[in-house]
C-alpha cells in the first residue's frame, strides 16, 4: 500500500513556514520551523510531514520524544492544520483517512511509538475524533479556551470594539504618561522580562520554566521577525512588559509580567493595545489572547478568572477548541502510561528541572 504521508523534501523544508501558512487553518506558530528547532533543545525531534490525499496537500509538524520505559510519543502541537475553524460533513471522513495514513506511517518509521497526539484548532463540538479511533486526553497541552480579537480594522474601530472600561483604561495610561517601547530581544531584555514574570508568578502562583527556555524562543522568534517585546515605561521606570508572536494572519499574546507597582496607571491595557497595532503592521487580522478558563468554568473561584476579566475587556466571546486527543498505537502501553503519567512527570521534572512537555 502506498503511504499518503511522507517526510518533507529539501525544498519543502526550506520553505516550510510558507507552506504551513497555506494549510486550511491558516497555519499556527507552533507548526513553524522555529518552534520545532526550539523544542529540539528539550528532547523533541521535529518531523516535518506532508499528507497528500484526494488532491489535497497538508503540511504537519510532529514533535517526537522518548518517554523512558514506555516508548515514543508523536505530538502535533496545534495540528494537523487540515481543518478550518468550523468543520464540514466531509471532515469526519478526512480525519479517518488521515488517521489511518499517519498510523501506517509511524508504524513503519518508528516501531517504538506507542501514542499519537493531535490538537487542531477546531471549534469545540464541530467534529468528534472518537469514530476515527482517538480518545480525549485527560489534559490539554495548549490552552483550550481563549479570546480572539478581530484586529482587521482601523485604530478607531478597534478601540470602539473594546468594552468602555477597557477603552478608558487605555486612554488613561496614555494620559498619565505611560509610554510603550518596542525593545530588541537582548540578554538584558530577557533578564528584565523574566524578572517581571517572576514578580507576577509570586502573585498568581503559576509554574515558571527556567529562564533559558524562554531566552531560546524569545530571541529565536525575534530574530526570525515573528516575535516582539513591548515594555511599559513611566517616568523612566519599567512597570509592565509583554512578548507577542505573529505568524501570517495570526498574532498571539505569549507572555506578560508586571512589577505590581503603579497599578492605577493601567499599563497592561495599553501594552495589549500597542501589541495589537504591531500585529496589524505585520499583516495579522486576528490577535489570540491565549488562555482563559473553559466556558463551563467561568466562575470567580477559577485561578484564571482574573485573566478572563482583563482579556474579556477586549472581546467578551470565549473561543473554545476541541483540545488534545490521543491515538493509542499500543493500547496496553498506552493504558500503562495513563496510570503512571502523573508520577512520570514528577520524576522527570525533578531530574531535568523542566517539564516533559
């Protein structure tokens, strides 16, 4: 049987990012060469694949990593890009064909593989992967729920689309003398951003990866023209900062941090607005604010509810995707992984001082 999935050729690898942008989903930053190179520093091997079936061609970056004692995992972050945000009736059949082809390909090239993972940006409820043999992962590796801001409009219309209080806060920050600077990804800027994130972590309690992990992709994507730092300064004092991605028509709020000082100046609102304006300059038409509570957990008790309140000022609509799904290539090994995974991650973090994923 002829395999419908193959490794990308030399010319395809050289123009990989542009080809990913031509996928039905418009591409995603986690499917780029740069993201694959970054993850390779942490034990993931990028595999750039081409799926061709029924006159269709889709480009998929899978990340492959060994889980000692179990085998290897093949994971397509925010992929495959074969779906637009909404599904059609034919998509169910296309997923079955893709799954069969991917399963056959991985069996051939990696006998140690025990699990496939996909995480397409497809609206929740639009397509059910179960008939194709997929099972829902107990956790989503990327945030499942987000807020996406339509930025394909003039500055005046963009501001008008925000909540009244958000517009007020943006203008207040400007009137009070807050200035937003675009800064290069120097080592000094990395140190500053990491410190601001550490200050924020102390208040919010989230997990913070080692600084070197951030340094690698902050500087790598900035060098590739897809990443930018934004720094809020008031009277020569840095009070907040953000790092944003842009790839094709999509921009993303990746990281942010603040000192907690001068909170009355509302600097984070102005930082977001200026990041959106930068994204417009890059040709983006949407700005993904990344990470809010799932729709069924929008309650004040949720740890991210404060983030939701802030982000919903730019757009109240929560976008929720289908999340992460797993295909057990070796059911018995997969079942053993499911039981042992929590302990595995604890031991891995203790030894490697970083997250497995």
